[in-house]
């Protein structure tokens, strides 16, 4: 592509779309326990001391491949939801922080915070736990307040950041420390798990009128739940902080507990998330197989619930694998699953020239020519992270002096970059190929052009 600047012509090569993948340093070598899981990634909310971030687990590699967030607004994050390039986190009100929903843009990694005001009628003083999308597209978040009458659920409008619509899922002292929230297949019924009461509450939606309360699993407080919507089964976690964990199965059509799987030494299993095909289930455990310990890395357990060859069924989940997810003990909690090919595919980067100029008289006398570029990302969700111009290949003796930092480019986005070239006296035009590098969300590396 040629552009004129005064009487000189500067030819600029457009960066090729083809990519050269380079193995990410953090990719593991163990294979997924079932080939159907090769396109899954799991996001795990890792709050608490040493955490305050989100871990990205590549299930095909059976390893943590990235840590994103870096603290700040993600302090004490619990429940996790992912949708269309955005990760929603429900945060606990610990270590001086208010309860809040945090929006994490997976393209730019920018964080936005929406706090629950302390003056709210239902003060969520112990923070939030589980979150789930409601049938109306909003988010329901649960409160862990231990005081009788102060637990429950509130509705969060992700478009406006406003809260409202409190729902009480318990009666009297049962209304404490609500943790899980889920929905029936038809979207007319909500289910909430109450931690100390060890009950699963059935509520009509909208309105939240209670129709039933089911006593569930015989030991350990209840935690978060997720629903296999097609089959209409709920999977509810429970456990002791220093003992076994249990995964209860509830048939939402009949309202009865129909199964339970015990993980010996499971260390307080929390956030479950059902895989897209509803044949597998991921569950984060705060203490792995060694019992909960703030210094012991957590674990994500993988269960076959009828999708693989391990013999698991919807009512009798079979533990088929586990990934050390580095959760930092007592605060690491929620998980959600996404498709790896959406977020960890090669970013479709392209380069276009926007301006050519001498930035100053000194640059003019030194023959240092500035060229402004726009780097675009044509991918839908596969963001390009840590984009950097690594060099140029030029004709006519031209050399690169410097290149500006680029950073992250979300899917469908673009970012400016400037390269300064030293142009020898007497040279009026030259060709340049700009070289760049980028990572995807799973930390795989790519070079441009091919």
C-alpha cells in the first residue's frame, strides 16, 4: 500500500493474517480425561490472601494456563459467570471491602465495580456468594450474611449496574448465608441453597414465593449449585472445612434428592459448573484432596455425569480427573465454563497505515520518520493480549528506531501504534514489513506475519 507525503512515497506492507503458533510456556502435558472436554476452559474465582484474581484452566491441557485480574476490584471474589467476552464476579465483603459485582472484560482485562450500598435494606455484610443469570437476562446474586433474616438474593441489572428485587429464600433463622442459585429448565422456578440450614428452597419466578424446602445431604454446609437445564437436575456442593465433600443431585421435576457422591478429603467443594453438553461437571474444591488450608492449592474436580465412558450418570456422577487450580484456600470459590475455541483461538490481526510525518524538526534533521498504524482484531471473542511490535524488515537501508507499546486488543477492536524509522539521506521511498507478537487468553503465543 502506498501513501504520499509531500513528494516522497512510503510503501507499507500490510501484516499477513496467517499466524504462527508458539507453544505457551504454561501449557501442561497431561491429556483431558475425555476427548469431549478438549474444547473447554474453566474460569475459577480465586479470592483471598495471595489471590484476588481469576484462574484460566485449559481442560485439554489439564493445567492452569493464565492468571488474570491481578487483585484490585477482584478482592474476595466468589461466584463467577462468563458471557460474550465478559466475566461477572460476585465478591464477598471481607477485608474492608463492600459487597459488589465486578465486571471483568476478557478482551481488555479492564475491571468495573458495582457496589451494594451499605445502607441497603438488606445489608449484605458478609458478602456475596453464588451468581447466576436469571431468565430475564439479569443476574441474581446470593448473600452470605450469617444473621437471621439477612440472607437472601438480590437482582442485578448488568446493563445499568443497578440492584433491586430482594428475594427471601428462607423462613426465620433459615434465611441466613444463602450461597447457590439456579433455575429450572423452563425458567419459571428458582432454587437457592442455604448454607447452615442445609436446605434447598424452591421459589416461583418472578416474585420469589417459596413453594418447598428440601433438606439435603447429611453432612457439611451447602454451597453453590448449578443446573443441567435440559435434564432438569441440580448439582449442589457441600462439605466440611477439614473433611470429606459431597455432591448432591436433585431431580427438579420431582423435587427429590436422587443421588450423592462423596469425595474423600475433598476439602470443601464449592462452585460447580455444568459443561455445555451437560455430560460433565466441573467443581472447585478449596483444599483439594488434602483438606482446606489457606496455603494449599485448590483443585478442580471433573465428574462424568453421563457424557463419557467412565460410567457416570446424571444421578451418580463419577470422578474422572482433577486439575490443581492454585486456588488460595478459604476464599477461592466459583467456576464457570466456556468454549476454548471462542477465547483461545488465533486473533485475526491486521495492520493499516493511518499517517506518515516528521514528528519534530529534530526528527526531520535526524531523518527519523514516524508512521502511525492501526492494528485491528477481526476475531469475535479471541482477544489479542500483550500485543507488541517486535521489529521491522525494511528496504533501502531503512532501520527501525522505536515502536510504541500496544497492549491488549479485544475482539472486534483496534489499537494505535507508531513506528519510527531512520531513513538514510537520498531515500525517498521504502517497503516495510512490520513484525508483531501477541498472546491469547490461554497464553498461547503468535507471531505476525506468518
